[in-house]
């Protein structure tokens, strides 16, 4: 055989082989056996790396088996050969799932420019909008820490944990027989083990007892009724041609020591709808789940069905466009406070599925991404709480896991607040006749908060000392009283007197402050001069500076509600007796009127003008000496019970 014939024969064999492989791959793809199709078309690409159809089938196989992050290189090949909306749009999704947001936006913009279809324009605009909102995402629970439960997970699939009556239930590919051809992973079954909060008995894991896990299909996410007697789970992907074509919800009841044969639920409505990830409401009267049935807003939407009289669930209602997006919403969890936690790839997120929370407001549902301490560029989903909202489990296939999907636990690690104790040392003293101060023991001191609530009180000791413990950055008032003395009130503030929170180093910081309260002896008929009470020449009006001094007397009267006083006004020796008597009387009455205007009962006040009849310096010569004589005084004239 000549050389040309040999080359021709090899070419024909190669082409025949490629054609055979191509047909095989197409058949696998059409059957949903995406991993097998990837394997087959990868062999085609070894011979022909630029093969457009083979690149398309591999890219789509990764995308349709929820591995769009692995499709990037194949979509890039496609857009090199022929630019199209679909290729650029899906390339954008792949780049986004890898956290390459800038490149993803560039791909979405190119996709947008390659279509006039309104629906396509809406999709791509939403993706661009979501990318631009990533920087705005804040952590809903800033101190939640998420950790891989390594002793619980396997090298396969472990996901969708829920807790019921002291047990952790979850879905896992351990103990499986056979591979799911769409992903190349083992089929999954339902398992459980004892759990106390997030502490799991990893040695006691067993396939769900009294329940028959089926072979050759996936038993998916599970929901358990509040009484523990009913399980609802997603079942599908069967290898049997006689089985249902898609994933559906099945129910099994605990009867006579075991679970009944699983029953297809009427809430599925149609055998060609995809229904999955069920969850009970806290009271068990509602069932939440994900479905692609007609009338939704995107791929998979969340629905709510109500319990009927016969115990089934029906009347499924779409949760609406505020929760459901153009993407997929799955894995709902209904919290005790009515909030709905769920996974979505259609709301602003970091990559693939992120976990969100929806809360009812007066404007409907408000949806928030839980934040970067919970979510990653990978799939994050299936959250459940063991102690709401500070402790629980979630599922993720993030980098660094033990297997594919892994179960993670989370707990609130909010740092304990650093404590500041403010100790106020109060010293009680009395003012002596010579102006000096001396310790006044056994004085009653009472502390009030800003709302005038009594928050403590005691007597000072023999050294005139007592201590209060105050809160930082607050305002207080203190009243001291002792028989035979004027009661006295004062304000006290700890604002600005303690370190700022960011300055605290130790867990407990003690701050000691000091203040002194000086009481005046209460003696009947003893005149007490009010300093700085001045009047304009030949006038009796209360000037603003005088009002400030009279306010002190007002406070004394308020602090001592059992006293009556005489308020007297005195002049110097200049001018006539009649003139000075009239002027001083007017001034005394003006001062009393001012005090009454501040809320003091007029019956507690007597106004008396003494003119120049009670001079302190009888032969005053200088202006300073005359000023001493021109004074305003008060004296206690009665103490009532």
C-alpha cells in the first residue's frame, strides 16, 4: 500500500471515530448524562481543539450540571469563532462564578450589544446591575463565623442539613451504589445522627432508619414536620425509564414503628414540573418549596402551599417578584420570626448561589444578602438554625472543602463587650460661719437617673464619704439632705469622663471620680446674702444677671419644700428714707414675682423692703462700701411639717 493510501485510510478511520464519538456525546447530552457527555466530547477536543460543536456541548454540560465555573475556557473558544448573545452571556456567568467581576461585566455588555430581544436585554441588564451592587453588600450578622464540619463530611456530597428532635438529618452520597451520570457523583441518600445544637455525633451516622433509601436515584433535600412524624423530600434523577422524568416532592409518614412507602405529592401538580427543596413553616401548616412550574419569574421560584383538610398540601402560591428573580431561588428556611432564608443566584451576590434573607416590611418583602462572612463565589445554600439566629448549619461547595458539597456549621462570635465601671466617690460637707468647710457625716444622699428615677441612696459615713456605681456617658442628679441643713441638689454627668470604646484594652476598666456636696445650716431668721443681685438705677426690674442668681434660690426652695422665706432688699444710705423704703420694697416684690414665675407657691414667700434701715457699714464712704449695703437677702421664717 502506497503512502497516500495509508494517509487516506488513517484520515477515514479518524473521521469515523470522531463521528462515532460525536454521536455518542450527543446522545448522552440529550439524555441529561452531562458528565458522560463531557468525557466523550473532551476526547473529540483532544483531536480537534477548535471544534465549535464539541466546545459548545462541553460548556453547556458544565452549565446544566451546575458547574458553570468550569465552562469558561469552552465559552471563550466559542466567542473566538463566532460572537453570539448566548455564548457571551454564559461566559459572563462563568466569570462571575469565579469572582472575576470586571471581566464578567465586559462579557455581559458584549452580550447586550448582540441582541434586540427584550427578555435577553432584561436578563443581562439585571446581571450588570447585580455586579455593580456587590460592593454595597453588608454582613447581616457581622460576627458569624462559618467552619467546615470536617469530621462530618466525606469526599463526596454532603448537604442540606436540618435538625429535629435532637437529630441532624442531611443528604449524602456516602454508602451509595452507582453514579449519577449528570455529574459523575454517586447518588445521594438520607442520613441522620444525634446532635446537640451544632455538636454532632459523627460516629453515630446512619442511613435514615425505618426508611428505605432507594437505589439508582437521588434522595435530595428533606423537610420534617414539627411533630417529627412526616418527612417530605425531593426524589428524582432515576435511571429507570419507568420512573418519573424529573425531580418531585414525595411524602412518607411514620406509622407502626416505621415510615410508609413514599407517596408522590399532589402539590407537584404535573409530572413534568421540577419541584424540590421543601421546608415546613414553624407551625407545620405551610410547605415552602422550589419549582419551575409555569407562571414563575425565572428558572426555579419559591412557592408556598397550605395544609388542606385531608392533610395534603395544595393551593401553591408563588412568593412573588420581590423574592423570586430571573435566576433560581431554592432551599427555603422559615424562621420563627417570619423571615424567609433562601438561596438564590438571581439577586445581587458573589458568584453562584448565595444565602439571602427576606423580611416583610410595609413595602412588601425586603431581601438582603447575608454577606461575605457567610457567602462566597461558590454555591452557598441550605441554611438551618439550631439557635436562631446565632447558630446553625449551611451547605457549600466553596474552596477548601472536604468533598464536593460540604456541611458547615456557624456560630456567633460577637466579642463580649468591654465593661467600664464608673465609681463616684461623694463627700458631704457643711459650710461654717467663717466660710471654711468641714466634713458632714450621716448625710442622706440619693441618686437619680436622667428620667428622675431613684437608682440608689445611702448615708455618708463618719468621714462624710459614700460611693455610687454609675453608667458611663449618662446624666444623673444627686440630692443631699440632713436635718438642720438646707437640702441641696446637683447634676452630675459621666459623659466624656470614660475612655472611648475603641480605646479600651482590658475586659473590665474601672474609672473612679470624685465630687463634693456642701450643705448650709438651716437656722431660722438668719439672713443669707444673695450675691450679684443688681438693679438698674432707680429701677426694680429683674436683670438677666440677677435672674441667674435668683434661680439658685428657686432651686433651694424646690430642694426644701417645707420652708417659708422672707426675701428682703436693702439700699445704701444715700437718698431719703421714704425713697429708699419704696425702692427696696419694689425690688423685693419684683424678686418674689420672678421666683413665683418659676413655679414656687407665692404663700411660701414674703417680700420686704428695708431701705437703709439695716446698714452693714454705717459710715460707708467708698462705692465698694455702699455696694455692701445695697444687697438682697433671704432668711427662713418658718419650717412646716
